[in-house]
């Protein structure tokens, strides 16, 4: 077994040279172990490269373009896969234009991922000024977290574009520094502190103003600008507020929600069920998901569990009309048995996908307290729904610091045997009156 | 009254520009600032630096120089009779905003438009000063798009074309009659003549003189225009015919269709409804079929009942459903033209099919890997391991391949 360690910069050239020598020495792909960065010991590794030499290797033109992109992918197998393809190309010259071949398709997929990542980096890097605005050569810096090792190949874009200023782009893998017209690379680093930049406020003003609230196409936005980039973009913090404030806020959202295809639950459901209640409610009540009745009616909390909630809320002195009631998941998930639809609990990723809508509702309503009913609501709001019965009655927090009062879901009470129910209903009532007390949503 | 802050002006004058659909920063010559003596580059393909929740891309700083206007176009929020808050940028302010945003990598460049103040020439003159200052004083090599005013003096349009990458003149509405009704100060004839003039100048800019010298490049990224959809009664057939005329007559790079947004404080002459976004989307799809898929405008509109595109399915699928006798198509034998007409196969997929076909026969899974939308394509194709049997003639074909109905907002 041969182990080849490629450097972190100039990776493509190093890979190309190594592949050339290996090919010339007739070393088959399965006898090579590739890695990037510092060399480590490997008991079975025989050393390095066969002596250089061996003439030119001719490859189809497309291969070099492919390899130039694939080497920057984060997949540890990329070097080996490239070499295996190179090996195969010696016998099957036409292989590369066969987009149906699984090996080629996989590498093309990697190349595409790298290309997309590079493009997104050129789009979403945001500089802040770190020097004097009056200096003859102004200085800027940025922090970015690319998905792949693309700082080096993407650097020429920035040198071409920002030729008359100094700049630094730090990433976890590599830092690019452009000073006095010369580019150099330094080690990667954690997020550096960057000074405030007043122009960001103007940019946010622009972003807010250019948005047309009469149109709302949230999925079109997130398809092109995935949320993982948001935390480094000064304008992104405005997005939830803009959506929530768009037009007749709730109606707009309900309409967008009706077309939600973020998870497959919409296929079997009748409709998505948005929340209901005053847009400035102090209390938000979050349940699990619409049930059979809710799915038909398109309104939350109208089935048996909702009726129980209403009854207990009235006893507890909680004004349901003053609260915004909604669900963590907006489509009914069920199993059809004969002519009946049996409730099924939503999975973790369904909760995760649907949190987008709950977050929008929260950003719009901005409640003072959220009542989380059941493990699903708790998971959506705090990230974990484990140990509900231990946590019930406690006040926790969402990521943004909104207090969350934990309680059980009314359908849990319905499932309890008759003798145990009364005591549990009393505890539920106590939780509701506490929520009413904290927020002042009393009858 | 205290002078207005830059922030406030920016808010007003970008808000006023948001009904403009264009955002492209593509095409044109490639430039860079590798020499260290300037700022900016253009790579030939634009970059979207951000997206707003309306799903639109932010590529350029899209602002009005001013929203004061002496015209009274019914569909426009800035018409003289509208009581919106007004503001005006100085030349220096626009230059500074463009450069500062550009340095922070927020934008690809500037898209400048303006209300008409005093006279068309005065307004156009000031816009040209902004472009000139960016290019000559600040050596700005990013993208500049100027919306030209059809009534301005030819010298000003000429100067605009020398500094800008792209010029545009809006036709505003699909028919001359609507323009006369809703934009009484604008003349469809003058708009067309101005577009013709831009085409001639651009072509003159490509010819070498007898000494072999090239004249300076004129609007290297070409010209575009915008049509507002849903403000008047024009149907899709009329709109697409009008677009075809513009593409062929004036070599436009793009025709933008902008769904008429109910504009705050809209004129009573126009309906106040939700913008017909689905219709706008279908028009763009039809526009693509015209430009990249070899469709004729009559073919698309023939399948469109009442002259309007089917909102439930895209125009290519609508055409295929109406021409089932042309299917199924043998993926391994059909001509490029026939493949391009299969729903679910795009230009890229067809290219890959043609390249691979030279070496071996394609199978069903190959198509999937090549990026075809097989759910749509399936009934319309045959492969060695796939035949649609009677699927293509089935009465419920539309229901099978059409996307599940969403809540469509019909205009």
C-alpha cells in the first residue's frame, strides 16, 4: 500500500504529479491511500511515490477540468476516485462523456458541489472595513465558512475584483491575505473579531426597502440563499421580520404555508393548518399537529383535544381568544386504517422542517411566553423533547430567549385511564392558570 | 425642514425602484482590477449577492436617482399625481453608495433609473454624470445598467452607452393602445425608435473602421426592456407576440415580465388585486421556450385556450399534452429538436443525452443521473428498458404528470 499525502495549498498540482508517476509505474488504484494535510503513520503504508519519470499521460480535456474542481471537495475519497477514473480512462476513452456512468456521475456531482460552493462564496462574503477610510489603500476583512476547501481556488475572483484595496478572508481551513497587490495564504483560524461597519446599516436599509411585500416567495429565497450562510450576512437578520410584516401578515403566511412542500406530509393531508389568534398576543400556545378534525376544518384546536383544552382553559381563567394558538407541525400525519385516520407522531426531521413556519409565527407575534404542550412542541421550541414529564411545569427558553412553559398535550389526558385522569387534568389546569397569570391573558 | 439623511433617501429611492423586475448583471465584456488601479470586475455571468423574501435576487444597487416626476403614468407609484414621499440623490451620493457597497461585496454594480425632473435631457444628463464619475474619477470596473429615457437627446444616449454595460428602455405595456391609455406622456413610437437606435449604435460599435481600429464599445451587455403584466387586459398571446417582435427587431437580451403589484396609493384607473405571480412565471417559461427550445410563438399560444397560458401546467407540458401524436420519443434515436420538446428534459439533459448516445445506448437510470425530471418525462419517452405503453394516450395523463394543484391566484 502506498500512502500519498497532498499539501493543503497547490493540492491540484500535487495530485496531478502524483497521479502521473503512479500511472507511469502501473500502480493500480486499490494500492494507493490518499490523504490531505500532515502525514500520519500507517502500519501498512509503503512509502510515497515511485521514482518520477514515465512520460506524459494524455487524458481527455474534460478530465483536467473535472479534477481541478473535485480536488477541493471535502469527501476524503475524492483523490482516490479521481485516480480510479484516470486508471479506467486508459481503457475506456469515451468514459468521461458517459454521464450515465455511476463513477463519472459521482465525480461530476462533487465537481458541481464545489462549483456551487465557490459561486456562493463569491456572492455571500461580506467585507467590513478594518482600516482608515481615508487611507490611500483601504483595508477590509471578512470571515466565511465554505462547505469545501475552496479558499485557494476562489481567491483569484477576489484579487481580480478588489485590486485597489487590501483584504483578508479568513476561513476555518485557510486564510487569504491580499496586501499591496500580493496574495498569500496563511493557516485557517476561528472567527476573528471584526469591527462594526456603519455601511452595513445602509445596506440593511436597502435590503428592507427593495423587498416587495406584495410578493412572498420564501422557498425561492431559501433555495438560493440557504440558511447556513445567514449568520455571516448583515442583512439576513431582517428576513423573519420582513416576512412576518409582509402585507396582511397572517394571510400572507397562510397562503405561503398552503404551498409548503418542505416535507412530504402535505401529500396525504387535506390542508396545512396555520395558527390562529391576535397577531400581538402575549401568550402563544403550541401543540403538536393538526388532528383529523383540524385537517378537515383548516383551523387549529377544534377536535377533541382542542375542546378539552378550551374547557380546562376556561376553568383556569385563561382567555383563549387572547392567545395565539398554533402547532409545531402544520400538516396532519396519520395512518389510514379502513375508514379511519389514526394519528402518528411527527418525526424529528418533520418537526425540524416545519420549525421554519413556527419561527415565522413567533417572529410575527413575538409572544412574552410560549406554552409548549407535549414533546413535539417542546422539541421544536427548545431542540429537545426528551423527558417531558420530568420537565413539565418548568420554564425553559427558546434559542432567542423567549420563556417556554412546559406542559403536556391535552390528547395525553384523553388517553389516560379514567381514574388517573382527574389528577392530571388538575395539574394541566394549574399550568394553564400559571400561563394566564404570567401573561395577563385572564378572562 | 431638516435636510434628509442619506439613509432616508436610500429607503425612499430604493423602495421606489422595487417594481422593476430586472436584476441581471450578466453579459458584456470581461474586466478586472488586477492592475491595482481600479475597483471591480465583471466575469460575464452575474452574481446574486442576496435574496429577499420575495424570492428576487439582489445583484445590483437598484435605485432611482429621484422619484420626483413630471409624468402621470397610471401604473407607476411615482407619477406626479401620487402623494408618495419624494427624495433626490446628488450625483456624489449615488457614486459613494455604489462604491461603498461594492467594496463590501454586497453588489455587482449599479442599476440606475429615474423619474423625469425638469426635462428628459436634464435627467438623462445627470444620470450620465453619475456613470461618467464612476468610470473616470473612480475607475470603477463593475457593472452599470442605465435605464434610458426615450425622449432624451441622442448625444446623451450615446454617452450613456459608452459608460454603461447595459441600456434599457421600458415598453411598459404590451400594446400601443395601453401605453396611450395609461402612460399618456409616453409614445410607443418614440420608445421603439429609441430601441432601434440603441441596436444600430451597438452594431456600429462592433465594426472596425478602414484603419482597423475598433470604435469604443457601446453597451456591451446589450439592451433589455420590461412589460407590466396584469395591469391592462392584454392576454398572454398578445404579450408573447409583442416580446417576439422585440427580441427579433431590436436584439434584446431580455424581456422582463413584471406582475403588476397593487401599488400603495394606486391610481383608481387600475384594478387593485394580488399580483398575478403564477402568470408571470408561466410567461417566463414560455419566453425560455421561444429562446432556447425552438418553439414558435404560435405553437405555444395555440395550446393556450382564450390566448392565455394554462396556469396549472407549464407551457411545454401543455404543448405536449395537446400533441400526443408526437410521442413517445425514442431517447436513443430522436433528433435534438424532438428531445427538447419532451417535458422534463431540459437543454442540459439533452446535451448530455446526445454526448453519451455516441458511445452506448441509454437506459432509464442513465436519464435519472443526467438530471431529467422523469416523473414528467416518463409517459413521453421510450428506452430499451422502459416503455410507456398506453400511458401517453391515457385520458388522465394530465393529472398524472401535472404538479399537484397549489393555491393559484388567478388574476
